[in-house]
């Protein structure tokens, strides 16, 4: 068993390890934020959670065992560690992507959050952390065909490569896996319907994710960068001004809107983001569809419309009610 934990990059890293193993002809299973698979077949989709319940995990592992899987790679959240959802799972390898500002509503302090992550890694037989030197020239080139040569995805790839090498997969097979790798839904995902500007969907919802994503998006933007985002309610409030501050440094137009607000007033969430924006102009449109429509209406040739926070999700939590929602489907409908 391989467990991947960290603040950002978990889903992509898990999917990379899994897809490389499949290309190498190895039977394996995967549980991640975007769903669970066994030997390339979807088993279930997850809903607003990174790591499912202990019951769901054990049921999945039983099925993977029946399908003669040799390995299983699981995305491990700090909540799952603290709540012992992964109890009974003996991890051969623990992978740490990074530890940055997130979930302080639950863990109360960054030190406690870090302590929980490290408690998982320390119990694994072997630990792997990012080392960009792990990638060969051929692997870097493979990432450029796959169109995932962003700095943060190179870091994710280096972790995946380290894990696969540990289990005896040779560099030629790893390179082949990277060449055919497809990013999970809602991760640096382009929507192309013939419009003369970029539209990108990404799950980024932490200050660190903004810090690594926005410069990469800026690189491929010849015109304006128009960013639509919000923040989840009843969650880490301390990060909201930081999101506003970082967004103001890179974006030309900021459009603030609804994310999963749960029980918290949407206006309160938005005002905390605004407190970090400073003198930069911004637009508030609480309806997420209208916010995206506004962004599209402002976009011209060479611009980029970036929509973050919801990623792959197929529902949005509005006042504790799950309503159907998907960023990509909404954007396609608008276009």
C-alpha cells in the first residue's frame, strides 16, 4: 500500500503512480478525491471528500484483492489520519507532497496540522519527498507531450517516479506512462470550444496552490488573466485574506463568487477575501454561473479565464444542501 498525503498535489500524484503502474502492466487500485478505480475500471466516485470512510476503504481493498491487485495507492487527508479512517492499513510507502496553510479550522494551528501529517509519514516503512532531480531528460520531455510541464506538476511527477522506481518499474516504462498520462478532472483542465482565449479549470483552493498555479497560468497568457473564485464556508477562515492577496498580485481581473458555503453567509466569506485584495479592483457576483458568464464576456483573444475552487466536483453545497453543479459543464453551456 502506498499513501500520498500533503496539502496540494495529492490527487495528481496518486493518479500518476496508478497510471504508470497500469502502463507497466501491473494490477493495482487507486482511491483519490476524484474517485476509485481497480485495474482501470471505475469503482466509485467520491463526494466532497479526499479519503472515504474506513468501511469504504476496507470494502475497496477486499475487492482489489479479489481482482489480484499487487498495489493500492491511496490519497490520505489529514482528517482521515486524525479520525483513523486508514486504521488497519499497513502502508509500505508514505509520500509527502508539501505541508502549507490549510484546514486550520479543524486542526486549530499549523503546528498541529503538520504534526498530524508527519504522524502518518513516520509510521510508513519508507518515506518519499519531492526531489526534482529524480526526472530524467526523457521524462521531462514526456511531460511536455502530455502538456503537464508546469513546475508543480514536475514536482508531483518526481514523487510518482520515485515510488515507481522503488517497486522495480524501469525508467523506460515510467517514461511511457508519463507520456500517456492524463491529468485528473479539474486539474489544470482546459476547456476548448473554439474560443480565441484560454479557459482553465483548477481545484486550487489554498494560498500555496494559488502561489504555484497563478505564475504558470500567467506564463501562457498573452493578454489579461481573469480569475473567478471564492472560498468554502465553515472552513479555514485565516486563508481567505491570503487568497485575496495572492490573487491581486497576478490577476488582471478578479471576480469573487460562490463556493461551497455550507452554513456560513456567503457575504462574510467574500468580505474576508476582499480584505486581502487591497487597492486592486474586483467584481463581486455571488451567482457562480453569472460570475463565469461575466468572465467570458470580458475575455478577448489571448486572454485566460481561470476558474478555481470546485474542480471536478459535480455538486455544490449551498446552505447545507447539495445542488447539481459542475464547472466544466457550466462553462460549455455558456460557450
